[in-house]
C-alpha cells in the first residue's frame, strides 16, 4: 500500500505533494487547499455583487429622477415665461419653491436656475453638504426657440449608499455563512473519507504483512517438503536396494537349503539304490529290504523338505484355507517342531487384500521361526486384529531375549529384513527385548492395498 501512496504523491503537483503529511493520505489537506480560494471567491461574490448592483441601479435611478425633475422645472419656467415674457425671472423663485415643496423624490436636494450667460437667476435653498458629491442633471428653458436659461437639479446618492452598505453587511454575513459551509462540509466529509481510507490502508498493510508472512511460511514449507521428499526418495532407493538384496539373499538361502537337505537326501537315495543294484545277484532279501526302506525314508524326507521350501516360496495355504486358518497352522507347526506352546488369538472379521495377507503371513512366519530357533521360550502369545484403517500383529514370548545392537552386529538378517519389509509397506515396527525378559514385537500395517511392485519384491 505504500507504493500506492507513493503513486498518489507522484501524480500531484510539487506544491500539493508538500501538503501530504507522512502517515496520512492527505486528501483533506489537498481539498482544503482547493476550497480556500473557492470559499473566498464565493464570499466576495455574495457579499459584493448584490450591494454593488443595488448601488449601480440606485444611482441610475437617482440620475433619472434628477433629469425628470430638471425637465419638469424647465417646463414650468417656460410656461411662466410664455405668460409673462418679461417678469418670469421674478416668478422663478416661487416656481422653484413650489417644485421643491412638491418634489416626491427625497434624493433631489438642490435646484439651480442659470440664465443663458450662466448667471444664477435663483440660487434657491442652501445645501449643507458638499455639492461635488451630488449628481447633476440639466434641462434647457426655451422660449420661442430661444435658449433663455438652464435648470440644474442636484440629487444625492447618500440614501442609496447607506442602503447599499446595509445590504453589504447583510450579504457579507450570508457570504460568510455560505462560504463557511462550502469549506467546512466538504472538509468534514473528506476527513471522514480519509479516516475510512486510512483504515482500509492499515488493514490492507496488515493483510499484506500477513500475506508476506504466509508466503515466507509457504516457501519454508516448500523447502522443508522438498527436503523431506529428497530424504524419502533416498530412503525409497535404499529400501528398494535392500529389498533386492533381501530377495537375492533369500534365493541363496533357498538354494543352500535345497542343496544341503534335498540334495544330500537324494544323494543318499542314489547310494542306497546303487547298493541295492550291487546286491541284485545276492539272495539276502533282508538286507535288500532294509536298504530299500532306508532309501524310501530318505526320499520321503527329501520330498517333505522340498514341500517345505516350496511352501516357503509360495504359501498356497492362503488360497486354500484363508489367512486366519493359515496362521493357526503356523502356530501348530511351531508347536510340532519344538516344545513351544503357542497361544493364538486371531480376529480377522473382514477379508484382506491378497498382498496384505501374504505380508502378514510372512511376518508371523519369520517371527515364529526366530522364536523357535533363538529364544529358548516355552510360551508365545500371538494376537492378530484389525480396525477401520490398520492391521495389528502382536507377538510376545518368555524367552531369553537379546540385545538388538548385538544381533545386528552379528549380521542376523531375519530381524533387519522384517523391519525393512514393514517400513517399505508404510507400517510401524516396534521391538522390545532385553536379556532374560523375553521379546515383545508389535507391528502395524495400513489396510490400503499394497502396491504390486512392493508385493512382488517382498513376497
């Protein structure tokens, strides 16, 4: 808003810009500077115009009356002169006295009769004022086309001047009132308008300051979000690399298991079959039967190991019986493989996505495998449940416990792989364990469908 105020100052003349007070809009000062000459001009017009016009018209009227009186006296003297051609001079005084007595116009104060040579015939009544201030009108007296005298009539303009002065005072008061109203009313209105404008300017400046703060905050948030996105992208790359490494490590583990268990078992079967072939020419049926039974037992074990590995690669039990029953079977298998007692509480009222079921199955499978191999626990409590948004897995044992840092230092992949799997799925992984106090694992996974890429890498 300061720029707008500066633009206003730039558009005004130099003399007007000086009237703008810093911190104010300056509209009232600008208006008052324009109204003052207008108010003075209005006062002058109202106070002077009417009295001046009255004085001019009154003076013209007095002049016309004087001319009319001069003509009337001239006519009266001419009539007297025609009646008494030689004695009219002596009767002029009575004519003038009669004219002055019956004169209706009070402004006529002096009547003078001069002969043709300019000598006064009748001086008439004395005038106590200055005759130079009188308005004089002249009318000739003619007798038989002869110019015998002139009648001069003097009229005073004092009553007109006094009346004009009275009007001047009255109109001056009226001019002061109107000029004051012309000056005060717009000034007050502009003062109120300036107050409103100043309030709007202040609110706009506050809004601009708030907007600037908001812009700065948004820029900071953008920078922070960019940093977080960069970190998330780096974390995603790291997790993708870890997922690929986990997949490759899992393949190597399956390869070793097939080589160590199924390969050795099939080798033993081959040796037993070679031995049976070598004994084909002998008649000892008991030894042949013994060797055949041993080969069958080894082959059954190999087939069981292959089924276990295949089950580990693709848990078809989920498609056959569903997640809840598959988890229950895992608990039973863990009890069969060890002296472990598993207390399972599985509450899955709604069907889950296939990807989420696989991840849940793998997490429970890995956790029970770690318990049977490393914890030395006697009892395990497993709880699986859902709410409107998440799947919860809670596993607690009474084993010997462990130090997580020590376990990581030894390079145990199970715990790290489980944690990375859960993080990649957008879940939360919490593990509490200490020596002699058992282990407590809590997992929370979102119920939204897992992306196909993550499912393919982690399954």
